[in-house]
C-alpha cells in the first residue's frame, strides 16, 4: 500500500483483482482488465515540479494513484519510480500486456 498525507490525500492498494483507491471520503476500485495504461504525469507549481502516478482506463478515464508523488529532480523520487514500476508489473502479470510506463511532461 502507498500512503501519503501530502497534497494527494488517500492511499492506493494493489490487489489480485485490481487497484483499490481510497480518498478521504470515498473509495474506488479499478479492475486490472479495465486498465489501458500506467502513466506518470509531470506537474509544476510554486513549490517546484513533481510527478503523479495515474491509471488510464479502457474508457479513457484517468485515476490518480493516491499516495504516490515523485519530485522531478530528487533522489527520493527513485522510490516513486520503483513503486510505479511495481504497479505496472502487477498490471502486466494480471493482464499479460507488456507496455512501458507512459510519461507525460
């Protein structure tokens, strides 16, 4: 499970059936079969730049993976990329798809 109390409140849990997303007041579940891509999106603001992890579903909807943030130029972001690779590899194992993480600047 990835958890955080930073700007992205909530948690993400990988299960055998898919990805459980828990926000402060609601929960969601995205089955592995409905995930089309695992993505990293670069965002920026007054505090600098960072990456957020997200899923794109087969219907085109995007879900941010709560609790996963990575600084754009920080050694600590190595854990972000390792966690994102874990999500991608679990998706690959569950569906047989072999696509790399899509990175958006």
